C-alpha cells in the first residue's frame, strides 16, 4: 500500500462521524445493513449520513449494494486489513539510516 493510499483511508476515518459509521459497519459484519438502520442507530440526519457514506464509499472503505429501493452498506474488510497490516508492519521496524 502506498503512503498516499494509507493517508487517504486514515484521513476519511479521522472524521468522528465517519469513524462512528465505519466502526458500526464493522460490528455489523460482512452482511451489511440498510442505510435507514444506520441512521436510526447512530441518530445521524439523512443528508449528513449520505454525505459521510459517500466519502467512505469513494475511497473504498465501504461498498453499497442496492436491492430494489433498499441501499445496504458493507464495510470493506479487505481494505481494513490492508490498513492494519501496513501499520503493523511499520511497527518497531526502526528508523532507516541516512547515508
């Protein structure tokens, strides 16, 4: 993963509302949940929720699947794992020496 991609993911999760939404979607699991249920549970106005879901979707942290009139949101666990791996691999690796 490039530093630019890592920064992009972390920047979107740096917003408290998006972080709450993403953590909620992670807790829901791979099945996902309807947008209306996210709104009801987190008490986020519809227009605000839509804005934040678009941001998370645009960077690939979540996916959205339409089933008729119902829109389901699902956390992208592959991206989550890639972000965690990148951070973990950097842990305690030392500082590169300058020549």
